[in-house]
């Protein structure tokens, strides 16, 4: 399909320009003023922002093994609706992708059903058991990195071996950092004021940052590329900032809920339960500071859908995990950019550009010859987040009902409209 986006404000080389964007055969063929329209389906985007497609490096698509929670089809439809043209899929599946053979079923579902680009992770350990290494070499050509997400690798020597293997393969270790010896049994929230006031078992910040600290020591020894998942504590920010200053090959992500919420916002509802938990206001402020100074490289959603029943048991009984693909940009833009806390170019960098650089993914630029993965944003569309309208099978989000001002109007992946209409930019 040949598409021509006209009248938009196009993000190019760190600034916005008024330009048309012509797309053919999955590529951008021209960016400029008054481009020829003959042979193109013309889409008027009417001063909307035309951005490189968003990338989420931390998504749970649940297939194979847990399709009652989400599927490749529904998860990537949700991604497209949220402006994402690429997602990296976590390996806590059944079978766990811990070998080339066990990865085949996931790859087949991706090829069959994905509406946007999906890059799977391979597991670090066999079955994510933490006992022995997975077949990292056998999976290397089909994965974007290695993770045991949902579980911290407890054995230091196993993690060292994983890092050495990943370095040889030139792929990153993507670590869920959690020291089980520091966890309170049955924890359900951050070990802070809300936990004390409501007599709930709390998760100590140390359980996260102590394993970050251990892994950074191993990175110094092995020299591997190392990415930390969903950091939530001020100590993790400080450790990663110091490691970067040393020149270590270390990157990290946080999530919208850690940037916009703290434990003072909690309610006894499963849509506020995730791992790591929403922490203190001091932690939230440290994460924002880390975003602003470049310590935090990516904003990832940790989109983790569950069934309605699994999220209906309050903070104590619900499973960990919330959805985020369809809410991320609107809540971040409204809560951080419009309030003058984070510049728009920082948000674009952490959603569009730096994740691609870290994981060596295509796209991230709007210029002739680049892949046509684009997101069009209407920044003047006030509405409220409505979890009932999500394309995801999961509806648990702490942002349900939040008033926002921006919306995704159109998502183009590989030159095709993955979300929105080529007629008017709306679905």
C-alpha cells in the first residue's frame, strides 16, 4: 500500500517540522513539503504529531500456554492501539522458550497472528528454574536477549555463566532483579506507609537493589551487555547511574506506573498489584530524576494481563501484573509532559529511539529509506481511560478513569495501518 501522511508535525532529528511523509512497500520514500499525491492513499493528519513507532521492550503476550489471559493476536492489537510498532515478548510461557525447539511454538504464533513486530526473549535458565543454563546458543538467532522475567536468578555463578555466554553471542542479559532471601512471605505492596497503616506484608526495596548491585559486580567481571527490568527504587537508580559513569554496558527501564504513582495512591484493588510494587514518593521522584538525566533508558509497560477473576481478589489475593500498552502514552503525556515535569523529546527518546538502539531494532527515524513504522498522536483529544474498551484481554490498570488529553490516532507498521483508518486517522 502507498500512503501519504499530510499536514502533520513530523519528528526528525530531535525537532518537529511541518512535512508530508510518503510510504511505499514498507519504507519511507520521501519526507518534505507538498509531495505528489498521485498513486497514494492520502491521510490528513491535521497538525498531529508524527513520531517513530513506539517500542515496548517488556511485554507479556501469554501465548503459548496462557491464552486465557492474552494471545499474540489480542496483545499486538492492544500494542497497535497504544502506538507500538514493536514489542519484546517475555519468556514466562508454556513451554518456556529455553531451547530452539521450545521457542518454535511462540515463533509460529507470532508469524501467524502478530499485528506489529514481536521480538521474543529466550529464557536464561532451563524452564526459568534457576538451576541450569538454557540453550542460549541454540536460540540466539531468533531472540532479542535472555531473561528469566518474573523471577530473579538467585545463583550468582549461574548468572555469571549466563553473562559470559550472552557476551559471546553479543546479546543482552535482561534481568528481573529480586533477591528471594530478602522478601517478606506473602508480600502484596511496598514496605511503606500504606503497608503499615493497613497492616499488609510489604516488599522491601532491598530485595530489588541488592540483586542489581550483585549483577553490576558481575558485569564488571564479564563485560556483558546488561539491561535491568522495571526498576522501582531510588537505590537502583543510584547504582545504575554510578555504573554508567564507570563506563559499564548497562541500561535499564522503568514503567509508567512507577513514574506517575506512589504508595499513597494505592487502593485495595487487584489493579494496583504488580511486581515490583508501586513504591514511595521518594522512589517515584528518583525515577523521574533518572529519566531526566539519562540514567533510565526506556519506559516499558510490563504489560501483564490476567483474567478478571485472577485480579478480583484485592491486594492480598490477586496475581501480580497490570496491563499498560493502551494507556502508556496518554498517561505519560498528560501526567509528565503537560505538567512540565518531563520534556516531550525525552519521552519520545525513551519510547521510540533509545530502546531500538539498545536492542538493535530497525526504525526510530523518519527519513527516506527508513522502515515505515510510525505513530500519529493527537494531543488535543480529551478523554478518560476506559479499561472496558481495551483490545487486550486484560483490563486491570490503576489508570482506569484517568482524564487524559492525548490519544493515538494512527499506527503504521511496515507501511500498513495496524491501528486506525487510512481514511481519517481514527478507528
